[in-house]
């Protein structure tokens, strides 16, 4: 009971701290933002807290964009559905990639090495070629690893069959036993799951609900594509990454999304080593 009381006290102090100086001129903007993103709060204290967090994030976005307009930054920020979440809450939600690659069966993982091919294009956009599905949302579940894995598999299936099919992240969350569902995972183990079970279902037949580790409902009769093997690009091998994207297709990657500025990225180019 003591620990619960302490947590409740900390939460109450946080509410009071954040709700003391709300800007009344932002009332309309706040209402519009809530309506746009379907935000509802049960208690008045919670709404005051979320409003204060949102105002702080909005101020940070505006300050950054003013400096970007003056040339200090090469990218701009914008308010989105993360606006009422603290940086700590977003870190917990988005920090979903693990590093336990040693659990992967090395016999099924190929190391991709760049060649001396002079004909590798400077740029290629698989979206314009029809090889990338629409943007998806992992919601409250730390399942980014599953979305990264399906993105690469969707691209491979498109290249082979000429048809883009959205694949099931929930299939991986439920069936990839060595990953940790909504508590994180790695793409290599997701590919290994697809290899072992002989395929992966579509998002349509096995829809996403963002709920952690339900019973595996993979249906081999509804399988869309298989994964016989998978490759890994060497660390810091940008030429290898460029060649893999050009010759093989969309590549499964993970990035560090823990920066508050990355959470609200809108446009422009983020310099290497800055915020991601």
C-alpha cells in the first residue's frame, strides 16, 4: 500500500506542477487537436495534465521551427497525435528494438557485402514503384520490430509477384516466441519465425490489434509469402545499404527514435548523428 500511495502522490504532484499555467489563448487549438486525434480524458485532472504536456510540446515545436527558418536546422517539426505524451512515455513506447541478435540461427542469416558495381543508382524510391504499403501505426504496443520486418517482406513479395499485400504484424507478435511482443524484439527473429512456420498471413486475414502475445493463430492455408533466408548488412556499410536497396528492395532497419524532436518530425533532412 505504501508504494501505491507514493506513486499516487507523485502523480498528483505532477498534475499540479503541469496544470498551474495553462494558456487560455490555446483553448480552441487544444479542442481542435483533441477532435482531430480522437482524444478524450475521463478526469479533469488528467486533461489538465495532458493539456500542459501538449502546450510544452507545442512551444518546443514552435521554438525549433523559428530557428529552422533562420537556418539553424535543416528540418521542421509539427504537432501530431503524440502531443499529449511526455518524452519519458514516448521513450517507453518507441524503444522497442532489442539487441539480442545472438539468438538468431546464424545458418539462416547471410552477411550482405557491397560490390564494386559502378551502376548502382544514386537514389531509388520503392514507394513510387508500388513496393511499399501505406504508413501503419503500432499504437500503444512496442512492436516496431514487427512492422520493420513486414515492410521488407512486403517489398520482397512485390518484387517477386508484382503485387503489394499488407502483411500481418500481429501474426509476428503472437507467433514469434523468442521475441517479446509489445515489450520489444528484433527483426531477425521475426524473419526466423516466418521461415520456421512456412509463411506469414496478410493483415486482412490476421488483423492488428496491438495486444500482447495472444495464442498463435497462423493459418498456413492463408499464407501470402515465405522467407527462406535473410541477410544482414555490415555495420556502417552505407554503400552496402545503398546496393541492397537498389538490387534487393526495401530493407528492414531500426532507428533511435528517443529524441523529443524526432517524435514531432514533419519535413526536411535530419543531419547524420542528430536526434536519430
